C-alpha cells in the first residue's frame, strides 16, 4: 500500500510539473542569477569540515544522524584531472524554516512563469575544496548522503539549487526508518522492564502477587502452582507475612504507578495489629495515602466493625528474588540503599537514552549526489483556502520596513515578501503565521501568531480582491543572535 501511494504521489508531481510547464515556454536566461541573501551574514551557520583522502573511501557519521560517504578516485580538479592527496569536505544542513531563513537560501520554486512556495523536509549544503580551490566530482561518480530527516512523509521530492534556474527537480527519494532510533527505543523499553518487570513492583497482601512475579505473569504456570510450597517458604524466610487478601489499588512509587500487591509494606509501629490476623473473605481493605510513602490501611469487617493502622512502603516485592534471605534480614538498611541506587542508575540510563532518541531523526533519505552544491527534500506548500490581500507593514518603533518574511506554523516554510509584492500576500485561515522584519543591527520586529489569529478571515474572504490588512510589527527588546533565540521569539 505504501509503495502504491508513493508511486501515485510521484506521478501526480510529474503531472503537476507538466501542466505548469505547458502554460509558458520560457527559454533560459543566462543573465539570471539565483541570489542567496542571508538577512544577517554573521548568523549564517558555519560549515562542518572533514578531511578527505582522494584515494580512499571516506565515511563520516554526523551528530544529526546523517552519514556521508566519499568514494575513492571520484574527486577531480577544475581541469578535470584526478585529485591527489587530501581535500576538505564542507557540509552543513538545515531542518526548519528558522535555519533556512538565516541561511538566505530561497524557498520558492519557479516554473512556467509561476512561483511556488516549498516546504522542506531538510536541506543540506555540501562543498569540497583543496588548497582553497573548488573540487568537483568525476562524471558518473557520486557522494552518498544518507540524510537524517525529522519528516516522515512520502510526498517529498529531491531538488538541487541551480545558480541560474533556481530549484531543479532531481528525483524522488523514498524515506527509510532510522534504525538507530529504533534501537534506542528498544533500549528504553528494556530499561523500563528492569524497573517494572511487567508491572511487578513491591509489597505483599496476597499470594497471587508473589506468584505473578515468580512466574512472570505466565497464567499457565501460575495456575499449576497455586500452592507453591517453595515460594511460601521463601516468603517465610524473608519474614514477609501474607495478609491473605489482595488489594488492587495503584500506589505512587518513585514517580510511577504500581499495584499495591506488588509492594512490600511494613507497619509504621513495627507491630502487627491483632485484628489483621483474622481477616475474613468478606472483609474489605482500603489504602488512604497520607504522604509519599505513608498510608493508612483501613479494614471494614463484614459485620460493620472498622479498624485502621499506619503502614509504609518498603520496596518492590521483586527484590526478594534478587537478595538472599540472610542478607535481607541482617542488612535490611543496606539492601534498601542498594535497591535505591540500582533503580536511580536505571532511571538515569533511561533519561540519557531518551535525550539521544530526541536528537535522532525519524527517517533517513539517501541519495548519491552527482555534484557538490545545495540540495533540498521538498514538497509544494499546501495553500488550502488561501486569501490574497493587499498588505501594509509598519513597525511599532517607526523604523522603515521594506522586506518582510512569513513563517507558517509548521516551521518548515519561509516566504519572502519584498515591498513590491505586498499586493499579493497570502494568508491561510487555519494557520498561525508570523511576520518578521529584521534590521542590520540585529533588531527584530514581529507580528505574532496570537495577533494573526485575531484577523477576521471571513470578512477578508468576503472582500475578495479588495481584501486589505495592516500589520503592525512589534519591535522586540531582544536582538536576533542565533537560531534558538529566533525560535524563542517566534514561539516555534
């Protein structure tokens, strides 16, 4: 089904491309140059640099999860001669609209006299130099870029930025699951099982809880060992009494919910009340939480009598299978400390694994590029029920505005509006667009998503070609200093 969908979307893309192309037959204009104009050149992302041996295979694993492979004897100089010795591979990648905006790379796709806005699944810029001179790829050779992308969609196509013609379609690249991320997910599941053991944490009201732990919730084995004498003796060796009645309430233990029956408890006064030794099958037990590990245990007899005693959480019941009874009895405090240290270590491992997983991309998009340059995995932005308006922009600090950038809420698209195009600013009613103006002194003014949501889109739709909007860009106290700072200012 996935392959059919991919084929359909690829066919649909080519049909769209053909329709657009047929509208106007435009000859190439050799004087035309695609401009890369970063709003603040000092904030452009620097390249990561790698040393390449031209005669050997070179593989580089990036922190983002991307992998680059340069094959031996594939690099040539400007004269077409095979490169000898070492060269410098330069690489950087962009994953959202904020990073693309700071790069100055255009996000419009020109075709058939029409401009289309692109939505990125990730972009990269790859170059190679030797002694400051540009290096090229031999015809028929390529560099394998296994690009780590956070976007899992099948509808993205692969483009290369041409210096005169803009973005040019290269191919369709189907994404594959990032196996490294899958491995980390599995590691987290295994670590959680060390804490949970299929929900067998610590306490003892009834025998069933102990059986569940010993037989790992295997119903067949549990039924066959309802009177497990060895387990009864083990509990006795640990001086753990059986109350004889299960309590099915969930208890807060170290930040997670566990069944009360899976916990070892103790009486707060270290004495068993006489009434706890005679509990009938129709009597009811209930726990009432008083603090993090302190509970009141209520007993209501079938005849109506009521009793209460104070109890405390001790440790998970599973640990009686990990420590000898002698060590448990002789060094009870030490055992509890070891349990706490062990579980804290596992929790730290889970936290570290989760952080690594957050940094891992969802999918890998692999392609062997035939030349160095700027590449982009893109689709055309869905404009839905768009409204075109005649816009005016004004800053609250009265500074001049000549150029405005629009950030739709997906943070995967950037739309550039010079003053000459303010008569056709596109608004999307279901979006939360932000409009931004940046000064050469790194000052920034923003029309935020909250203000955008207050627009009367119904009135604008009804106005048709007469629709007008005045945007007041609020000057920010903070300067634009980097990508993270801009995401914060835009609340993206």
